[in-house]
């Protein structure tokens, strides 16, 4: 579970349902994906940024059709 007030490295198990380590790296290079913090060579994701990004990319379906 991603906690809003925590920070996560790209290798954190909590981020696996969001994207793989390689996908997160590719998104950073492409200026896509969730916001991140860079400190020297270290990359961190704020839990709040991950949750906000997931909510912005949420797709609502018509529900019940089909």
C-alpha cells in the first residue's frame, strides 16, 4: 500500500503494481509518469505524488454494459 507521507525508491515493492523499475526509468527520461525527486543520483517518489498521478490517470467505464 502506498502511504501519502512516505517516500519510495523506484525499486520499492509498493511501486510494482504501478510500473516496473524499467518503465519508471523510461517515463523519467520521457518526462512522463508521476513526479519524482532527484537528489544526486538517487530518485525518490513521494507517496502523495504517486497517488495523485494514479487518480489523474483513472479511466471511468460505462459500467454494466455488455
